[in-house]
C-alpha cells in the first residue's frame, strides 16, 4: 500500500510528492497536533481536521462560512478497514461539531485518500456536490518560450500594477463571465457567485496584496496576467486572466512558460490548479509538460 501524510497546503504537499518523502508533513502534524481543531491518534496514525473561516464569503453573506481542511499522518491511500473506521469516527465528530456551530461549510476531500471517501459515503447528511480541483506541477525542466510576434511577457512591479489596476480588473471581470466554479454549482451561493469572484479578484489585484504579477503585453497594451506566490521549493500560479479580445495571441501559454522558466532558473517547481472540467487551461499546461499530482472534491454542507 502507498503510505502518505497529508496536509491541505499545495506548496508543502508538492514537495513531499516530488521527493516521495512525506516525513516533513508527518513531523509538522505531530508537532502541531495540539493546535489542530480536532485530532486523535490510533495505531501510530493521526486523524484530524482544521476549521478556518472563509472571510470573503462571510463578508458577502454576513454569516459564518467555514472551510474544513483534513490532515492525516502515516495513513494508507488504499482501503484498510481499521483506518476507515477511524476516519468514520473523525467524521462523526465533525458532524456533531457542525450541528452545534451553525454555518455554511466547505469540506475539501482529498481524492487520493480512499477511506475518507468511503467513510464520507456512509454519512446520512444532505450535501451539495460542487465539483473538484486538480493541481498540476512541473519540476527541474525548462521549456521553450511561447511568445508570438508582438507579445511581451515580463514580471511587473507594484508601480505597474497600480498604474494599470483598472485595466487589469476590467479584463479579469470579463474573463470570469464564463467561469463556472464551485460557488456557481451551489444552489445557496449560485446567485451571488459573480459577486464572490469579483471580491476575490479585487482583493488579489491590489499593489498591497500582490507580490509578483506576470503580465503579457501586446504592443503597449496589457492583455493578460498571472499572479504568483512562492516558498523555498515552489512557485504557484494563483489568479490569471486573458483579455477576451486578444486570446488568439497565445498569451496564457506564453505566461505559463515564462513562470516555468522563472521557477526553473531559481531551482523551484511550478504548480497551479483549476477545476476538473477546465480542459482548455489543462491542455495548455499539458502541452508545456505539467502533470497532475493532487486533486480534491468540494463538498458544501449548509448548517446555518
């Protein structure tokens, strides 16, 4: 069986996945287990979850919107009856806690932990299935740039973001008009999904909140961007948009190629994620050599 330790953190998880060494995550869970919302140990394994507040949605709806992040130390990814029983115990505690704390919950279920899915399927709970996310990576590899004539890709500074803030915002709003994410799929949040993503975009594209932005210009006009964050091992693509009027120039693929090569130049991997059915974006990634390393399901439970 494949034994892993799991924490809901892309930057930490990809490091373990690439090296096939999950001891760093295991040590962190052991070291911080008293800070986890709820956990217990059985047979040398730790089962737990953290509950955090989704500040953006809580602000939009003026009530608590919470996210459940699971964590496991030294568990098997394949089925083990004793392990499934332990995860069922974990979920029973979570349901009891949700029954007491009235809120709207988003559970992120890692798809590779089979016994979590099996145990969840035994719960007698109404829920809203809101699709899932796939994360992909590329490591220790440079790629050819994908710039076409007239296309200029560069890392913008805060002054550039401030000077072109309104242009970048408007471009992103139009780009997201046809986006269908988890909040569109929920009958609770569907009507305000546009406002939710608009607030996320506004918060992501301020000079104060954005450390690094890769921009594509055609002539002197910004036609696309990708925001990134990074740690000492990986660079992660977060928010991206391409002007709907300029998609024929291949700006998105060119920006991803630029970030891959930036990450490679400083000895880091590049990771990014999107919803399961966003095949056009995944096609661009795969053409550059990205591979999937992790996925999770989004389950919403309305306990308000």
